C-alpha cells in the first residue's frame, strides 16, 4: 500500500535500488513535512528555544574534537562462505541483550556459538573489527582540499553556534536550539526498511543549562503512567510502570531536566499518532552509554520489528563544549554565573617581567603577556610550554615571570554549560505512525484498508469530491479547494476520477480525515456533505462553517 499510494518507495528502484536509501513519494513527503513542522512547533512553543540551520558537511577537526572520528564505530564481520558483510552485534542479539556494548573479542565468542549467516546458514566468520560509520568527503579541490564528513548528527552545528545563541538570549541560561535535516551514517548492513537508513531525517534539540540550577517542571501534576526499563546494572532494574514525577522522585530518572524532556517527548509522540500503550523509555546500561553521555534514555516504540529506539534523550554534560574549547583554543563556549553575594577568592597568578619578556619575544611579547594573565592552572615546574592566541607555542623560564598571590572579591565566575539533548529519528517515528494508524477491515466482502492519521499529520486535511464533473460541480469544487489551500497550515486536494465510492476509499487509504462532496444541492444552497473517515458518518454543512472549523481544528463539532 505504501508503494502503491506514493508514501514510501525504494530509492533508485529502476537501477535495482540501494540498501539504506528510500524515497518519500508525493503523499509521504507531505506527511514527513507535517511531522517535522509539528516537531518544530512543539519545541518553539516553549519560548526559550530557537531554530537554527547549519551545514551538512562538517570539517574533520570538529568531529575529532567531538569524538566521532575516534569513537563512532560499529563492529563488522564477513561470512567466509558467501562473503556477506554484517554488523556483528546484530548477529548475536538473541544470545545477548544490548550486544552493541560488547567488545570484539566477546562478540567473536558468541559468533562461534551458533550465530549462522542469514544468507547461507553457515557459521564461519572473520574476526569482528571496527568500522567508522561516517561518509568522508573533501572541502576544496585536489591537494588543497580539507578532509570532512557528512554530518552523522545535527548536534555539532548547534555547539558551534553557542556564542551566537548566548548573545541572542542576552547571556541568560537556560536556552535551547533545534535543528532538523539530513544525517548520514554508512551503515554496514542496513535492513528493516525505514528503521536503519544511510541517509535519514533527524530532529535534535540542544538545551544549555547551568548544572547548579537545572530547570525542572512539576511532573507530579501529570497523570499518565508510562512503561520504564531502568538501568539493568542499577538499583531499580526490571520493567516498571509509573508517572514521570514518581520516576524522578524515586531516583530512577537521575536528572530533573532529563525527566522533563521524557515527558515532553511523550507529549509529541502521542500527538502525532503514536499509540501510548506502545511507548516505553529504556535507560542505557553503563556499558552501552555513548562516549559523551552521563545518562541516556531511549524512547522505544513497539511495531512489527519489535521495540525500536526512535528518540534518544541524553545528558551530554559539558563534554562537547569543553572538547571544542580545548581543540579550538576558543574562550567563547562558556557562560557567566552571577553570585548572589560577592565571594573572596585567592588568586595565584604569573605576571610577566617586561624587561625580560620584551627583548626575548619581541613582536610576540604582548601575546605572551596576555597568555600568562589568562593562565588558570599555574605550572609547578619551569620551563613550561605556553600556547599563544595565534597558535604558536613558546617556552617560559622562571626568570621571565613573577608569581603573585592575591585575595580579591569576585561577583561571579565563568563556567561551561551542560547540555540535555533529545534526538529524534524522524523516519523511524513516521514508520511507526503509519504502522499504528494502519487499519484493515472487510467492507461489502472486500478487504478495506485505511490510515487513522491524526489531523495535521495526514498529507492533506480534506479531499474535495464533485459528485459529477458537470453542471458546475467541478467549478465549485475547484473554488472550495482553492479557498481551503489559502488558509494557513491547511490543505486540500480535489479528486474527480472514477466513482464516489472509489474516491472515498483512496482518501481513506492515505489517511485523509475529511471528504467534502459537492452535489446538486450544493449548487442550490452552498451546502456540502462532510464525510468523517474514522466512522464514515456524513453530515451537511455550509462552506463558510467548514472553512472556519478547519482553521480552528474543530471539525468534529459539526457532527
């Protein structure tokens, strides 16, 4: 049905297709756009979150600092019989939960214990070895080109923009930035359709906080009970059902801002059509934690492929900003914390002796003096190496400086903000929206399928159907379609092909919630028949009523 109705299709199919790449057809692209817009609106409504857009090509130095060049690997293995290549941890998942946390040696042992090749059923594997998942490329031409990668996540662009975001929010935390767009991962053996792609749609939020004043919400006001799977190595192991507030109070969720994002993630998923009974939050064990995370929860959705991670909510602490600060020698990735009362502070500093520094370093004397003034950790031994703002490294002898200890009153301090990150896999979420909304039934002895998509997520809000394409019905249908399409965030399409029953079925199958039928009475008094997709009940209403209720999202009030 997804292929036939232009929702999801294999990419480059006439050339045999490419594993891990898909096309969104006309209907699917509209659904994807509406899901993404719903996600953007969901977070922008908070007031302290803004949207940014950064390049998809990322210089290697950025991804070295973030840890992706060294850490962003999966273990791969090859079947010696048929030469098929697989991601090694996927082959042993039935033997060991969270197999992606195992070492290559541990996986090799499990492979030899009966993990047969899915293609040829043999059990002869090469030793598992790491493969970096990023697509490499070059910025610039020929020998002058710089090594770069297609971004594996959108997060690094938001960390690069922290100084601009800090200015935008008047130097006050907390605040956040969101970004949507493409991510790229050269998956070893992508399978399961939209679940594992090499090019995919991401939506990420980086929320910058003061770790001494983490923002929180009163989650005990919320009434929903959710399925939680805490850290299996922690004190709360085993599945449990409770509210978000209770999970925070009991220590299952360790950070108040993380708990708040778990709840807001739940809100988004339910609003776009995910069945709340098929959502769970699973906490990472310490052995599977990402290199940048102190705590991480996966929001998993249940569908035909079992429980699938669709959102990751991580406490990234100050890892990224601190790493980029060290790698780039930038001081612009910090925030200022004002003390309520000034504090006395002992300062140990090195002061340049101008009569020695000047003649010795000449043109760089000023840079050396500034670098000495900025030293926060005084070296214990001389000589020591000092990095200047221009990147040069100089050696400082004991006779060049004077050590001073002072007591001063300070009104505040610079610190590196911490980051809480919810990262959404849009394609996986769309797959589960389609999976959960798909309905099958018998109608007049024939199979009848339709998508029970929420309003605002379906490709269009309504379909306009002239009963006959004559006597002015087609012209009136066209006018109504144009009037609806002129509304903000509302859309309609007109269908005049084949019988009215066939047209209803086509609209139902792609999830259009409302059908407007124009007949002879419409030409006389301006009223049309509204048909509701979910129960096929029909009522008559005037076009002005329909347009105002479509705009307000209150179409059900007409029934």
